[in-house]
């Protein structure tokens, strides 16, 4: 229904923005971990466990 358009679209936009913010934080933590492993530890191969923990993905 045309009158209910705002009731559906607005919450979806808000949820999308929250999801984007959460993903941005995960991305920055993951990038920081990669930089740490490469620069501080001089790692040739990256260690998966800290990257999985930083990103929140398995």
C-alpha cells in the first residue's frame, strides 16, 4: 500500500546503515591486524586465528 511505504523503507534504511557501521569497524580491526602482522612481526604468511578474531568471521 502506498501509505505504508515509509513504514517499511525507513526501518530498512536504518538497519542498512547500522550494518554498514558494524562492518566498517570490523574492516578497520582486520586491517590493523594485517599491518601488525606484516610490519611488527615481519610475517611472510598471515596467521589466520587473529584475523578471524578481528573480523568476526570464521
